[in-house]
C-alpha cells in the first residue's frame, strides 16, 4: 500500500512518467491486493471489542479525507474510498454480528463469494454470474452520483481517486468476518510467535494509513524544491 501510494504521488501528483508506468504495470493486480486488505479487515472485525466505535471513528476520518482532498487536490478527490467502505462495513457488521455468528462459517463464506461475483459488474449496469442469470438494472439508478457509494453513478461524470463502492466490496469484508470466526483455530504458532516490527504496524495501522501519504507528499515536495534550486 505504501509503495503503491508512493508511485501514485510521484506519478499522478508530481507528473513523473516513470512512476505512472509502474502503476500501469501493477494495475491488473491492484484489485487483488485491495481485496486482501478488505478481507483482513473483515477478519479483524471478529477480534474487535467495539466495531461500532471503530467504524464511527473511521467514518469521521474518511469524511475528513474527502474534505481535505477536495480542498487541496480537487482533481483527485476521494469521494468513497477504501476507508469509507471499511467504516460503513464495520458499522453494519456491529449491527448484524449476532446474525452473522449464527450462520455456519462455510455457508457464510460461500454466500458472500457468490454475492461478490454476482454484483461485481453493478457499476456497469447489470448483475450476473459470468454472463449467466444476467439482470439488467434500471438506468434510473445511474442518473446522478448520489448513490455512488453503492456503485451507481453517471459514467463520464464521476471521478474518485480511490473508489470502493459497497457493492461488491462489502461482501469481501463480510467474507473475512466469517473467516475470522475461526480465530481460535489458526495454527498454534500464530499465537506464540510475535515479530515486534509487525506487531507495531498492526497496533498502529490506522495512524500509518492516515499519515503515510502526507509524509510521502511532503518528502517528494521537499526533494523537488531542492532539485529545482540546484
């Protein structure tokens, strides 16, 4: 994530073509890493004492991110990025946790995987299983951008620098929440082995996520000024 945002900052904001080329090279696998990030967050939801509190705090932070990017980077505003998605997912999970925990793990995982596949093309106006059971959605859903958080927006008239709508990505989060129900059944070494560096990252992941990109931008800006001065 930090490497990707470094490439994004240098390529998109500082217009260095080399880093744009790197981003294009890794673009095909970006959804895989994003999906893993969301899946792990879903797993962690089963370890949290208060998903409602975490989700509310994260939602507040994500709104600040939207305001900040709108004011300082209007061409790269984040309207509904991964933080917004995770915040809403945490809040919804806190409301439905009792129901989730009553559903068998395997069934819950299968249902969410199927729902993800079925809704993955929702932004393109239809639902389907690889072309089967295809349902074309009403174009009335795509007449404005108010429903962009759900995957409905006007094509050609909506741009978000980071965009992860609830459909289909919330199903990856909930898939992780079912996997997380097995948190007492992971291999024993996972409970006795601790690497301090990774433990530190895990405990401070939100702070790292919020601060790493401004730090990257600040460092790149300073280097740019030094180079231009020389």
